[in-house]
């Protein structure tokens, strides 16, 4: 049943699934970009710069749950929608995004674990992930999100404008959505 | 302007926004963090900006329908 669901998700429903997925990705970007503006432009202290959701529901940010939840959704989305990327280049870049996001998700898993267990690694006063040993958290996750998003959007662009091939109908994600005359 | 160009412009504008925020961060870390943390922050922010430039370059170098520089490899 899961396989059938994935077949639908990567077949007739690929475009719909991609639109929903990109909405989530862009909403998450909105949060991080707003956090950046809160810190870098408005001069808010870092603990108070929590984006939009965190502004109204601070516990979502401090509990690490929202961060981890989003990271997992990203990994699942990248993995589940990967089969729909059938051309070499678009699949390559989508896979790059998946690999990086998997590591990013592990970092958030470590943060969530420390918050849940009430024990911080490396004798730090706050939950700390591996790369965070050296790199400040806000800038680190701005970087993670950037290097996941960029290959993802490159893959999506290639997917929206695939090469026309005889006998190979394009996914409905393709802008032209035309079937090659040879396939008719 | 074709659809593919409109999409590329939209993506490029968003990337410009990312680069802008990263640049603001680049300045901010220098005045608010310790030298070591500022350096580390600047390294990753710079890496992100370079990656953004590479991605936008990749998008604009490829024109759909131009078989010669298609990133999808040779047609079957």
C-alpha cells in the first residue's frame, strides 16, 4: 500500500505534492529570513528572535520540537518525491539536497535529544549540535537551509523544463506538459 | 519573456534575498560575536553566498530546448 501511495505521489499527484512541499519549504524560509532580519536589522537579542510562529508560541522554538519536526518533514518529502525526478540532472541535484538535509536532520535530532533528556552535550549551557561546536547556531542553520534549498530549486527548475524526448511524456510538473508527438 | 525566464528571474530574486540576509549576517557577526565565532560564522555565510552564485549561474547557463548544453545529458 505504501508503494502504491508513493507511485501516485510520484505519478499523477507529483505536481500537487511538489506544490505543497514547496509551500512548506518557503514558509520555513520565511521564518528564518524573518529571524535574520530581527537579529541583523532590528537588533533583537538572539534568544528573542524567533520568527513569526516563535513570536506567538515561544515554546515551539525552545522545545526544539518545531525545528526537528520541520527537518523530518523535509527529509521525508525529499525522499518520497525523489522517484518523480526521472532525468539524470534533476535527480542528481534532488539527491544532493536529500543527502545534505539528512545530515541537517541529524543535527536537529541531537538538539531535540538534549532538550528532551535535559542534558547538553560537550558541557555546553545550551543544546549543541556537532557543527555548532565551532559555528554559531543562527548562521549555521542559515547555511544548512541555503545549501539544501539551492540544489533542490535547481532540480525543480530542470524538472519543470525537461528536454523533449520522443515517446516520453513529461510529468505534469513540466511547464509545457506536452506529450511528444511520437508518443501519440 | 518565456516562462522559463520568468521562473529563473523569480528564483534569482529569492536568491538575492538570501544573499542579502547572509550579507547582513556577515556584518553583524563581526560586531557582536567573539573573533573565533565571527570567523566561523563568516566562513559558512560566505560558503552559502558562493553556493547561491553557483546555483544562479547554473540556472542561467542552461536554456531549455538547447540540446547542446542540456544538463540532462544526450538524448536517447
